[in-house]
C-alpha cells in the first residue's frame, strides 16, 4: 500500500515572483493563459491574460497572494 501524497497539479513550468516595488511577474505561462491573482482571504484582485508567456500586474497592497494558472497555484508575498 502506497501512502505517499501526490500533487494534483500538472507539470506546469509557470513561475511567479514579486519585485521590490510590488510588481507581480508571471513567466513561462502558455500564450493567452488566464491567470487569477487572489488575496489570502479569497478575493480576486486581478484576472490577467498572458502574452508571449508573460503577465505583469502592480499589486496595490502588501500581503500574501495566490497566483492561479491552469494546473498550478503559486503563493507569493509582497
């Protein structure tokens, strides 16, 4: 019996990070992939569409955010 935990997410190569000025950068996404930026409280603050594998959004407040793409969720902090 195998009791290991398996990820339910795909092998997506999407990465997300926040620059010092609050700019959220998402890279290696599929072209025209929808990306949701969600607060830790569950409020959607932005819906982005990647262009040429990249999307950028200026975060308005400091906090923890979840970046949801097709098959992957990434936690970032500002």
